[in-house]
């Protein structure tokens, strides 16, 4: 919320379970899918790994419905961490249930027991996301133990961590839709690269 306010936007919180999309959409100029607990692995044919936690079926159901509507609209959309995973799953993609099992631990994506930690990320030069951020190599705050396994159709991978973990996807067919695996809001107050995501989101919202 603070990052949106710094950008000049007015944040509105939508609770899980609200399904009256047609009544709400006209009030919104942009949407942010925020971080949170893990997505139910049943939604992507995954495994119920012992580390999966804070699964909220109502939130999953509500956000999948929102995502499927927004893909067909021009509403600027930013997805963060769980939000990025949610967008990927809603289009038929899958997730890695626990990153250390697949990617190893050369890059720590979440400090024990469940704390954020910094690591490098590289954004593809020439990508739309690179244009928004104004940078391709920087440090970001990471706070997740899952990640994208199979990328859903319609998305393009545009950023990676040094261990190969997918760190961002974008949708070329959408006017403004970006999903990042890291948490830009955690450092946006001090890091202009991260704040630019929110600045660009609010700017795009005002352009419609």
C-alpha cells in the first residue's frame, strides 16, 4: 500500500471471497496480486509437500477468478511472489513445491525459519520489464520457497536468479501485465528500481 501511495495511487483492499467482479471492476484502474501463503497444489496437479503452508482455498478461488477476467481486459496488473505463481497457475502453469529440492541451495530464496533475504536477479535486456525498471542486474528481496516450474502459455520468462529460478514473467499480449517472484515493496522506499514498478503501474492506470 505504501509503494502505491508513493506512486500517487489510492490502494483499495479486496478481501478473499468477493466474487462480484462486475460491480468492482469499474472502480479499479489497476490491480496488484500480493504475496501470501502457498497455493493449493491440487490446482496445478502438484504434490502436497510437507513444507506447504497457509493454504487458503477461498483466496485461491477468488484470485483465480480475478486473474481469468483480467487477462482479457486492459487493466494494468502487477503480481508479486504468490501473485506471480497464482497468475501462472490460473493459465495452466505449474509450480515447484519446494525450491531447495529442485534448485539446490546455491541461492537462498527464504532465510530460516521464514524470513526475507536478498539475492541477485537478472532481467532480460530488451524485455518490457527491463524498460519499466530501468535496470537488468540488481539485488532484490526474496521471500518464497516455491517458484514457477512450467510456464503457462501466453507468458514469457524475463528474469532469473543465479540458480536458474524464474524470477519474472510478462504477457506480451497484454498492455501492462508483469509478475515478479521477488518482493519489490520491501525495499521500494529506499530502492528506486523497485519503486519504479509501482510508479509505472499507477502511471499506466492513469493513462486509460
